C-alpha cells in the first residue's frame, strides 16, 4: 500500500460571499487537528492521503480519503447541541459518507447539502473521529463545505438552530489510481453491511462495510 499525504491549509481572505462574516461566527466550537491545532474559519484543506482497498469478493478497488480533524468545544455549554452542515459542491465519482457525531448517513453521490447527526460535546472535549470520507473508484476530486452549527434541544431531541460556527472547505483529491499501489490483504470477508448496519448477503451498490477475519473493518465502494 502506498499512502500519499499532503495537507494544505490556506486561509481564504475576506470578501467571499460563500462564508458568513467573521462577526457572525460563533467560535465556541472549532474544527481542530488531531494534534489540537485550531483550523481557522475560512480555511481550505486539501486531503490526498489515499488508502486503496480491494473487495476480496468482487475484485473491485476503491480509494478512501478520510478527514483527520475533529470538532472541539472551546467555550461551549453542556446544554448545547452541535451538528455539521455538509455542502457537496463537486464529486467526480464514488460516494461521500459521514458517521459524524454518532450516526451514519447514506452516502451521497451527487452535489447536495445535508446535516450530520447532532450531539452534545462537553466543554473542553472533542467530538472524536468524524468518520467522514470520500470513497472513490477513479481519480478526481470531491469538494465539501463543512460548517459547524450550534443549537439547542427542543421537543424530543430535535435540533433548534441558534448560531453558525466556523466553516471550512475540504478538497478530497484522488490522484491517478495508476500511480497508487493497491492494498492487498489476505484476510477473508466474514460479514458485509450497509452503512445503516443492515447485513448484506451479496455486495450492494454503493458503500459496503466489510468485517474481516483478522478483526479489522474496511469500507469499499461497489459500482
């Protein structure tokens, strides 16, 4: 397996209509790296650490590029709820998936906007792994605008929006697959599941989660 990794954070200067004005942003919550460094509002990240996976049953190879940051409560309150707005502005192929904040959602394969699940993050704590990936089957790019939204609970756990948190743009980039060495694993598939947890008896189009005989799991894209 060959891993290709470049993380580029470029601050986008003022004047971009797609981002809320700085004085409208609530910085009680921030996107932060695994090392704890804040990713500033308006940043553009390029992620191209590619893990190539081969489905042992179908022989199809997919290419997974994952986020490597979390959401941290900087000055948030215990009663707050947080969710992430995902605005896919480009996706060349494959599927964009997220299990952020505790619930896996169906993969998106076209330009669209949707919200993650919502959850509370204790003051000073982080969300943990956002489990957000672009799973491609060819080279190309997937661009997603991710914005933290802050709210409160109403009714039976419903989210009531109150403020916009920081917003960043993430470019998932898969170089020409011919330049990437396939990941070949000897472990056998002992379970196959959809993103919603349903067990699959045969490969299903879209993202499949494989449970392997060596105890690992992997996500693959079935065309």
